[in-house]
């Protein structure tokens, strides 16, 4: 396996936006190798607490090592952040000081060939973040019908050659199932005309992104987890989201906007719609500086959005 060095993306910007409070409770919804978590814990001091969630158990093992000096301050949770509400209430937590989502897969997952996330290695078609989950990329590639495949590749990969790719996948799998990333890359290359293949990123990038999103049901999980997370923020607490493609970024932008827009419900007092409860801190998303990109080209598509919880006007009881 290649030597892997982990570099947390937009680390300084994340820490600044979270405005860490000493002794605070923080949630890292995507613990990964614990890079961001380490810096959060350094700033909370010994009374701080971190809930670190990851659906990949091997990531949790790695994070346990990285956070060895903080073990009594961390709750490691093997789970999906879409279940954030149940995870936090299950731990007896009803309010937190900050929440981080650093979306997608980590370098460790991408560069571990057998996980099947990368078009750069020939490996089984897997792509599951949670290795105990049932659905794999193999199932989608070999079982969806041609229309479903084309729609999936177009929607989650924003791939304009989706129909051709789906058609060739179906033709190829009639001979025998497509079992490896290498076989899939060959089919994708054959489907995309040579001039288009020579421009832009690797020809398989968009299709692989689409399959990964579908295998892990990433987009609906993000919307659910982010909405739940915002509802747990105490007044002045912050949420930071780092996304890696436009589909994720759009969800974050829209949810932030929704919570930041004024409440127009009829129920004025103690309304629970959540509108008017966020102040957006990043009018435009923050992106990595040239210095970071030089050290970590993988960060190139990262976008960071942050917001702060404010007490919504409708929820403030009138003073006598
Ligand atoms: C980009 S990495 C995070 C890296 C981390 N911030 C660090 O500094 O080491 C994303 C991690 O989130 C996990 N993940 C992605 N979606 C998830 C979800 N819905 N629920 C729980 N974990 C998730 C992945 O398994 C991966 O380990």
C-alpha cells in the first residue's frame, strides 16, 4: 500500500470559523484520521469534549491513535451523521458549541486500493464507507437498468456522457459481470469520445463520484445531518461544512439560507421552524490558499461554509 500522509483540508480556516471555546462540547461528524479533531481538542483545553463520528470503523481506529492523549475527552461513535439527533441524545447531549462536517472520503480511503474508491487502482467495485453496509458499487453497476444507470451518472456525476456510458456498461455486462474498477474505467473510456477524454479531469472521475454518492447515499444524509446539527447549536455556537463538489455545496448553501431567512410562520412565539436562527459567516465559500494547494493538491475543490446560531427573534420571550 502506498505511504499516506494525512493533511486536514482548510485547517486554519476551520479552526478560525469554529471560534473554539475553552471547555466546549464539539461534534466532528466526519472524524476521519482525526486531523481537525486534534486541533479542536488542543483549543478546548482539558475540560473540552468531542463527539467524533465516522461510519468507517477503520477511520475510527486511526483516529483513536491520533487522539491518544485526549482519549478521556472523546466519545468515538461508529455511525452515520444522518442519525446525528439520535447519536447526540443517546449520549445525553442536547446542546453543543460547534459542529464540523468535512465531507467525502479521506486520503486513507481513496489510497487503499481494495476499497475501490479510486480509478487509479484496479480493485473490486466496492466504494462503501461503512464496510458493513450491504450495497456496493458492484451491485449498482451490474443490476440497475440502463435508464437508471444513466440517470444516476448524470445526476450525481453531472456527466454529460452519462447515456453513452450506461449503454456501454449494459452491453459489456451482458458478456460477464463488471467486477473491478479497472474494467469499469475501460468501459467509461470507450464511451467518451477521444477529444473529450483528452480535456479536463480523468474520464472516470465523474462516474466514480456518482457511484460513490449513490452507494453511500451521501446527499440525503448530508441534508438530514446538517439540519439536525443546526438544531443542536447553542446561541453563538457555530457550524462549519467543507464540501468537495457542487452538489454538496448547493445543499449546504440552501440549508444555511433557509435557516438564515426570516421566520414567516403564523406561530410567532416559540416557533420551531428554525428560520431566523442562523447568521451566515461566509457570504462566499472559503477555498484553499495557493500555499495549501501546493502542499495538498487534493484540496483543490474544497469549499468551506460557516454559520453561527443566533437566538431567533420569534423565540425570545417578551420582557415585561
Ligand atoms: C474527508 S474525511 C475527514 C477527515 C478528517 N476531517 C481529518 O482531519 O482527518 C471524511 C470522513 O467522513 C466519513 N464520512 C463520510 N460521510 C459520512 C457519514 N454520512 N457519516 C459518518 N461518517 C461519514 C468518511 O468515512 C471519512 O472517514
